[in-house]
C-alpha cells in the first residue's frame, strides 16, 4: 500500500471566521497576532472558510458576517476576510487554502411571525420566515433543492384536526391519563395558548403502521409490532399549529418514541394528514418555551427519541448538543416544506454560476489552494430522502425511465445518481480552475455521509439523495490533498448522555467505510489530513492524544485543528487574543513533544 506520508507531518488549522468574531472584532494587527500564534504552535497551513462577497448587492454576496456580534466592525476593519487572512498568513510564512462550502447558502433559522424582528419580506417556511440566507437565495428561492410532491387532500391548510394519535415505541403501559394531556394551539407558531376544546381519550394497543429508526439509526419500532396508542378523539382544531404536552413534572417518564414516529393528525377522513413536526430541540435557540416563543419545525431533530411525559420546561443547556433532546413536547403543522431551507440545487444553471463565481473569488484572493467541503447547515430536515427532485433532475429521470420518480428505493437511487453526476461536474470544474491558476485542489472526504447507507444523523448537514462519486474523483486524479472527516453533524456520533464510543478515533478509523476511503486515498499516494473537532465529542486530553496518535500513523500526512475559535478568540475590544480554557496550552505542549512547534516557530 502506498502511504500518504511523503513529507514531514503537518499541523493545519481551520478558521471558520464567523465564529472567530463572536467575542470581539478583528483588525489587521490582530490577524497578524493570530497567524504568529498559529505558526508558533506548529501550524503550517490554514484552511479558511469562505462566505461570499462582502458587497450585499453582488450576485455572489454572503450573509453571515453582518449577523455576527462583531462582524460588521471586523469587515470595516479588514475588508473581505479571506483576502485579509491570505495576506496575513503569507506574511508569517504560512500556506492558506480557501474552503468553499457550495451548499452553504444560509441556515434553517426561522422567527415566528408574531415575534418582534421577524422579517416581513423573507422566504416563508413552516414555522415562520427564514432569517439567515444569502441574497442569492432571497432573490431566487426556487433555486433551492426541491421536495418530492406531497400527496394530500385539497384545502389541507383549512382542514380541521379531528383526531390526534400518539404512538409509544412499545406496548407497555403508560402513566399518561386523560387528565395529564394538554393541547396548545397557535395561529402563527408564537406564544401558544391552551386549547379550551374538549376531547375524548382512547387508549389501545395497535400494530405500528411503519418502521421507525432514530437519529443514530437505532431501530425503535418494527412495522406491525404492537404499540400503545393514545387517540385524542372528537377534536375540532382549525389552528395552524397544534402542540401536545402533559402536566407531568416528576417521576420516571415512559412514553417514548421519535417525534416523527410519535404523532399522527387526522381530519374528517380515515387517512393521516401530511404534517411537519417540531419539539423544543433546536440548534441555535434550543429548549424553547412554547408559551413565550415558538418552535423550529422540520429541524432534523425530529428523529431523536424523546419522552412526551417529561417536564416541558426543564432548563436550557449550555450547548445544544449537551441538552438534546429537549423532552416534553411534540407539535405539528399541516403540510410539508417545498424546499430545503438554504441548500442550492446543483443541477440549476444559476446555481452553477454562483458556485463558479465563488471559486473564482477564492482563487483571486491570493490563496495557495482551493478546498471543497460538502457539509453545511442549510439542509437540515426531518425527511432528507424526500428532497432532490429539482426540475432538471426530474426531467432527466423521465427521459431515462419514461415516468416521473416516485418515493421508491429504486427511484431514489436513480435520482441520487443523476444528482451525483451534476455535482461531480462541479468538482471537475473547480479542480480545473484551481490547477489552471497554479493552485492545489483539496477536497473533504466525509466518511459519515459519503457511505451508501448513512443513517439520519450522518446526513445532518448534507443533501441526501446524492451519490457522492468520491472514488471517481480519485480515479480521475482531480484531487491533490484530502481532508478526512469522520465526524457526524456537530460531533454527535454518540448521544450526549452516553460515553463517547463511535467518536473515539480508534473506532472511527476502523469502521468499514472510513477504512475503505482512507485506503483508497493512501493507495493513490494522496496526502490525507485528519480533521477532528476540538471540545465536542471528546475532551481536550483525548483530543491531544488523537493528535499524537495521528502523528505516529503513517497513513496520515497531517492533522487539522478544527477550529481556531475553539481555543482562541479576540478580546471584546479587539486589542489582543485570549485563550479559551486550556486547549491552547495542551495543544502547544503536544506540538512541542512532536517537534512541530520548534519546526513552525
């Protein structure tokens, strides 16, 4: 086997600059201080994430820096961040690669329409308008990845809810009684109020209508298995948003399922209505109080297992991944979102123009290389496999198969193949442009999502129904460097309440698909840099041990510190950099033991 290690082990660092300007502003002088610190740490290459033009009227404009606490001040100080970062890196003898996330066009953050500051002209989504998308998406909402058409009755929005079924994951008794259940409603997903309508509760054991697996791919319910079912009957709810909870605060909860598998809503007819669900879980504003705020619908967390009969007001966790799931509430709205929140469709010419322009701007900023990273936040959804049915893709499917695609496994596989070819065309174009400009082309290999059978959690942050043709990229010689990333979304390979297992480096690298991808990159002699989250799945001591173990592993050419904002940040007045915790100290000591700090200093 050809090994990646053809030169001294390299320490790299990722700068996700919006995170760096959360705590204070940057100036050119502070950028120099950052680069000097990283070089002294032993870092030799910077991977800097690019977020679009800083001119809001540009076709290629970004969106995120004006929304960050010190973003506008930083832009006024240094101009476009990647260009300023490239100049600073070179002043300190560091390489820098510009990292493009082509699918990053915003985040699925909504504000309920009744909430102050809810933007009136924004793109509407179930739950409220989107508040964080690039101007291109704001101007071209049809350019997002589209959902397969929904089968549902006409006039769905106005059909009154007559019944609600709540399904447990098994047939064991529940402590929930009629007196415990509460129904809350809202016309606009803001400040829910207790419904004054009456209902009858019917408790039964019924065969499960379908299989349910959770966020981690763990089977929860088998189709046809007996499950305890609570039916709220004789309802009359015309409200747009309906929420079910209980008044139970203490004791051991027992009514458990995923939110998506737990609830069904019915009108006058016998078939369940198409609905979209929400819980109190969310990434950016988690553990929400539905009495004073609203919920985030179709957030991707609907596949987490939760207890309905738990306290619905338990505290706000310090970080979202330490407080998942937020129990006690399941809510729904009629219908489905027609598009992913902020994910551009790779098959559309306007999107390809957007991506090509971003590539050109990165290469024009003075970087030494271009990196393409698939993952982003804009594709979060509870139903990832229902998306990808964009007009050019459906037309090509129809031309090949003579019919419209349905939701079958065979049709989804065909859609994934068509979309994968479109995306590979972009990879070829980006690689060609980088090399024509005399730059290296680096790509992220996401072994969590590139596999043929990812579970829901492994698809968080990725467009589903996509065959990522990573082997073809290698076979065609399109890639010069590989960033090797095994982490699931936000390092949630393991449940926050359980010890780290899947996220342990030994386990992550020995997993079959990850080992296959690493082996293929090694066989071709490509430099492979292992990318690991700081201070998420494992603590700092384990992280440092992973760095040292990787330095001894000849399959890897280097290790990427992800990300600088996890161990260093500017002071609020922008006068200096401040260490976060003891991560920088521990990393420095490890780098000295490996002989990297002296090499870089």
